[in-house]
C-alpha cells in the first residue's frame, strides 16, 4: 500500500542529523523516519519527536543525547520515530494537506487516512518485541508548567510521568494520540515540555531521556501522594464553526481576555469572565466531555454580553494562537483527582 512507503527506516543516525535543524529533516531523511539504535540494555525505549512540526524541543533533546553517545554505546537500545518532517520544514504544527499526526495512532476514529496507515506501521514494528517504555515529546504554545500525561493509572506509568514532573494529567480523550495507543503495550507518557525555544525546556527533556536510558526498571509501587499532583481531563472546549474570535483587537464576534493562557492550571471561580461577546447571546464555544456530550451550558453562561463561568474550572493548554485553536482546541477542562488505592 502506498501509505506504508511513507516510512523511512534506518539502523543508524546520519551524521548530518546530529547537527541539523528540524527544518532540514525532510530533505535529509526523505519523510517520516523510524530508527532502531542498539544499546547496552534491552528492551528498547521508544521515543517519538516532532509529531507537530513547530514543536522541536524533543528533536533537539534527542540530538543532544545522540551526540553525547556518538562514540560509545547507548545505555539502552532505542526506537526513535522522527515524525512530521513535512510540517517541520514549514515551521507549522500540521500542514493543511495533512491530518494531525497525533490524532492518527491506533484507536483513531479515522482509520482510512495516510497518517493512520503510517502510525499502524510504526506501532506494528516497534511492538513486535517488548518495549521498556514509550515517550512522546511535545511543546505547547500557551503558558503551561512542564507536565506529563498518562492514559493508565498503574504505578509504572505514574512513576514514568513523575520522573519528568510532579504535575501529571490523566486523560482518555482525544483518541488517536501516541501515548494512548502505546499504553496498550508498555508504560507510556506524553511530555509537555513548555514552549519551543526555551532552554529550560530543552535541558529538562535531555535530563529525562538520559535518566530513562540509565534506568534498570520502572518501580512498580504507587507514587507517594506527596510527590504528585494528579489531574484528569474531563472535557475539551472548542470554538463553534463560523465564530470569529481574537485576543488583541475589537474586530471579532468574541474578544477573549488577553491573559487567557496565563490561567492554565489555575482554578478559576464561578463568575469569572473569559470573553466579551459584543452583546451577542449565542454560546460561542462547544464543550464536550469524554462521552461526546455537549456540557457547554453546564460550565458556561452567556449573559450581559460576556462569557462567564458557572462553576469552578481549571483550564490547561489554553493558547493565544488563533491558528492552533482552530486546528486543535481553545483549552482542556481539568479537575484534580486522588491516586488510585493500591491493591495488596
């Protein structure tokens, strides 16, 4: 099938890749690329970078790791998937001609796409033998802490996430994401490494990957409640089709507050105003829970020409980037949760 040939396979890293920018990878690799790199310990660690082309920290981190071990054996074998090199060349999250790579993994509702075929091939290849763990590295465009996301609440998954950050988010939606697919096979985590270009984000990602390569095993006892802040995603807020919106001028139907992204991971009280609706009375957003039910009217109120909260709410991944909002969402809705009780 033509889609399968999208994936380039390597058993070594071209020297030029150790020093290239993410923009140069499409020309260098010829397309999405899967590498198997031998190491002293097995099973291998699976690392995914550049699912979104404007999120380069993961690639820059693995570059540093590969340069560090260029003349010596890796501490652990590695599967490395360098994903959307096409959108990286354009400096965009996703090209208009593509489906979002991180909505195309097994479990996606849209199984007939070229991207879905690509991800099936990747998963079939890397899971043919056992894996140590799976790590998918991302940046985000809003003001967020560094945090890890898991799709299972088993101890090894949470131990992997808290190795990166105290803040951990559990989610089951959206489907078709890398960590959700890989959690069926091994401990898996999505890492949100702050904004692209931040040196602290790069250092943090490098330290985490190096630690994973040196670990003998992931602890199978539950994380201490003192060492984790666990939240779960309960809904996603998106703009309704056809509604114009913005943050910095008055030429839109919906004028969001310009500090929206500064509210991430902060509980907001009922009555808090998020947007000026210029006198309009229609709900401008649609908020759906994990079952796909529209709960907009439960969480938000349209009154007096403003969009306000009806109840306490904690957003994450809010951004001021209109393009990203149109491609993905306005923000996710979270709530704090307790650790599952260990079963003896």
